[in-house]
C-alpha cells in the first residue's frame, strides 16, 4: 500500500491510495483533479475510485471534473452528506476494496458535517493501517462543529477513531498542525510531547515538508480534543465530563487568537 499526499489549494491535502500489486488507486478528496491525476501518472497508478470525506467544496469540489476526466469512475460519499458528484453512497461499516490487497472500512464520523465519513484502510498484515479523517480529526485538533454537537465529536474522535489500533497512521484534510499544537500548548503548557511535536512541526514547515501522517497513539498524547477523557484536562477547561470538556475546548479554540 502506497499513500501519496497531494497538497491542494492553500492548505488542503488530497491523497492517492495505491494498491502496489495492481497499481489501482483511489483518490481521497481530489479537489484539484489535474494535480491528482498528474501525481498518479508519475507513479504509474490508475485512479478507479474517489473517496469523499464530506460535502464542503474544498473536499468534494473536484468530483464532477474527476467523472469527466475518468468516465465511469466510482465516487463514494456519506449517505446523508449530499456530496457533489457522488455515485455510490456509503454508510457506517460499509466495506470497499482497491486492487488485490487494500481493504477500506467506512466510518461515520459526524459533527463537522452530519454525514462526514472517515476511511480506515488496511493493506498487507505487516503494514500499519491508515485512516483518512478529512475535517473530523486534524493533527492536534479537530474540525469546527458546523453541523453537529460536542457529543457527536466526542463519539467520532474518542470512540470511533480512538478505538482504531494505536499505530494507525492519520492523514487529515488540512495542514493546520503548527497552529493546533500552539493552541494545545496553551491548554497543557507542561506537556513535553506537545512541545517536542511543535518544534518538529515548525521545522517541517520551514523545509516546506508536510506534518502528516500522525498516529492515533500520537493524537492521544498531543491532541487536546482526544484527551478530554482525562480528569486533569477537564479541570483545565472547567468541565466535569468528557463531552462538556469537548464543547468547552472547541469554544476556547474558536476564540483563541494565536
């Protein structure tokens, strides 16, 4: 399984997931189709599927063009998300495959949008799995609650995504890592792992390199929104439960001017 990030627009990431046995590929959120197809041609991959995380234009806006460029392509999207150009609607628990060796599990991760889907991808046994989280889980952050509640984001982040194997690689929809870690440090100024990751992320960006992927394990150590089960974190935002802490943390982040 090969994963190729394709930076798009100002700070978006689209991705190619390639089955190396057959060179069949899926494109995740290909908002700039020509860029995605150029990246595919450079590695000899043939794009057969589009996996859309949610309906926002900077994720689904390339779907119709992809269908024009590749007649008959399957475009997957959440069943309740009204995804532009969608040919095949998916529900929580649906399974897809690419080529011979890649399996995909669709996870309904609502809140940012009501039908947001994350795609959990497994290849050969010895390969770490990956999850494409769109705008639900960012590295050290989460998406704004545009169409959902703190309860939903808690379920999406800490339960659905949080229950994936710890080494699962996290590929998110935007390069927001430095800002997210700067905010995380205001919540937990004593957290050494956040300090280390922020320093690393700043170096990566100075070199023009991406900060993806993270891992689920990393997120539990450095992402304040995935740490809301911890009583000490709840106390920092004046909350008495994980869900209340999720809501308070989001308010705090929305009002933060870092």
